[in-house]
């Protein structure tokens, strides 16, 4: 077996800095109100002379302006479990240790590649989320945890190499009980190698069986004895803003963080999201809810951010925002969109489903519709909107005799490449007008036609027209008609791309 250990030495501070990475000197403080001490400090605070263990009153005497945020144990626990859910993407065996996460990766390497590649992927995910870290690998989770406290990036892949690496670990960094780490140096035992060489009976009499059990778990002579972690079925993330926010633009940064966290969580579950809610918290417990719905499950972070931002841009804030919360309760399975082996689309071309969702977010749910097919050959009646907006995406159907394929106005073909849908039927425009309008200007030049359309006798809307492909005086290619046998009084039916 091979276990990876992710140590998070600045978990509490990183959780706060994610709200506002551009802040000045900032410290976390803990303890009684009248005797608070600094438990963590960012780089700007350390450069100004503030340090861990310093009393808050002494820090305020040294530096007049800095942010002091209370240490929040509940928030630290939430971030710890969130990162465990992210790590679940790489292994089904994930466990929590103090300020650390361990995951069994020997089977994962058959999917993600050798350890250096898997390590790089873990580091990239953590860096993107804004959490500083150390990562090591060893045959037991406790050995990986101990080695991570000594150096970053160490990888011992065999039991023999692990035992050799443990020999040099100082007792003070062995993560053994405090009684042992305080007593053993006075006995001349300063490394784990010296401790492991001592007679076990003497250690049992002096320190009890618990120390021997920890040493055996460290070396792999006993099972690790860890509880497995499983991600919850609901994503619930709350960010308390550093200051009151009165405009939507200032919510963009925390929104990007939250949707990025949601995407990382979904990747860990190998799932997607189809509906989630943004809750903007105001004073006195008032809340503005912003629902975000998708037609199909999604988990791409950029797409989730764009959709949420599009909904948020439509909100008028009634009051300043104190905190944001994102709740996703419906997390269905996610199936990535496939592409043909010889697909000629550009690599970064936007898939149709994602384009549809962005349009709905920007324009509103009822602004984008699925096109329905009809059997009416009259062009102005040959397309219809389906009953439910965007019920299943854009239509790519033929809308009856004498009318070609229309891809909701987003056809890619140029006029020179249009081909008849049916034998003997001329090309059809990519932009079809809702109703014919007079074609103004000089008489057009005829490129193709005529094509006779005579229909509608059954409902009193009878038409008899000769259709032509024409070029206007401005060089535009149009689909127009006039009365049979005539070439004036032109009516415009559509435009070619």
C-alpha cells in the first residue's frame, strides 16, 4: 500500500485569506477576551513584527492598524472536511488526522499515473483552492504524517525505505504523546531510530501499551486504525465577508471562490449539480435568495460561475450583504459530453449545452426556447416554439416540406456551402424572418430561382409565390419572393449567412 499525506499547516488562516487575499496585516487571535494571543499571522503582519504567541495588546502597541479575526474552530473543521471531499476524487480511502488528510493511492496510480504525476495533481488542486500544504508519501498513513512534519515532498515507496527515513526523525517531530516526547530526550533518546531499538518490555512498563501500539501503527506492524471519510450528500458553504458589501460587483470574487469550491467538491464525488441556491445574508437575519437552475447536470467551474453570475447580475440588493452562502442539495450523476474521434470543432469551442445555459442565465429562463417542428410548408409558419422553454435544448430538425434545417439561428454554414435538404429544393437561409417584409432599395440581382410555393388553401391563408435567391445592392444574399411571373414588389423572407 502507499499512503499520501496532505498536511495543512495554515488551514485557519488560509480559510480567512480566501475571502480577501488583498488584505493588509491580518492575524487570528484566540483565548479569553482580556488575554487574547495571536495564533496565526499573514506575511504582512509578520513583516511588521507581529508573531504567533504574542498578546493582542502588545501587538496593538507595536502596530496601530491591522485586522484581528477570532480563530473559528468550526470553520477550520468545515475547511478540513471540504478538502477531504476534494481528495476523495483521487481515492476511496480517505481519513482525517489533525490538520492533515491521508489517502491510500496505490490503486489510484493505475488511473492517474505514477506518484510524481499524482502528487502534482494534488498540489495543483490545493493551490487553485488557495490552501498551503505539504505532501509526502509512505507505505503507512502515520509514517506519511510524521514525515510530512519533517520535510515537504518526501516519498518513501517501500517499507525498508520508510524505516530508514523514520530512523532520523527527531522525537519532537514524531507525533507521539506529549508525555513521551517530553520524557525521552531526558533519557538520551532523541530520534525515532533510537526509540525503536529500545526493549519493548521496558517501554511498556515506563509509558504503557499505548506508546507501543502507536509505534506499531507507525511502522505497519498493526493496522492504521483510521475511520474512513465519506463526502456528504449536500454541499453547503458559507463565506462571511470582511466588510459590508453594497454592490453586486464586489460579490464577484467570493462568488468565483464558492463556485470553484462547488466544482472541486463535485469532482471529488464524481457527480454534477443541476440546481443550487445563493443566499445573500443581510442585517437582522434577512436573506435574498438567488436560485440557479440548469437543464442538465454540470460541474465545470467556469460554467457554474458564469451561470451564477448571470443570475446575480439581475438582483437588486435591498441592503448591504454581510455573508454569502451556497447550498446545493440536488447532486445527480454527471456524464461528461463525448466528442467524436475526428471531431473538427476547435478545441476550446463552447458546447451547445453550455451556450444554452449561458444564454438562459444572461437573458432569462423564457428567452431561450426549443424549436418545435411543424408540417406547414409556409416559411413563416414552418417553425414553432415548444411548450416548455428550452425543454431539451435546441432543435436540429427539418421543419416540413420545402424548409431546410435551422439550428436556432446559430448555423455555421456559409451561403456558398449550403446544400439542398431535398432533391430539387433550393438552399434555405440561416436567418428566417418571423414574417415577410418589403425588400427596400434597388432591384436585386437574381442568383437562383424561381421556386414556386403554392399552398395554404385549406385554412384560408392561401399563398402563391415565386422564391429566388438574390443579391441586394449592398452585396447581401437574401431569400425573397414576388408574385408568380413578376419580378417586382419583392418581399424579404430571410438572409443567408
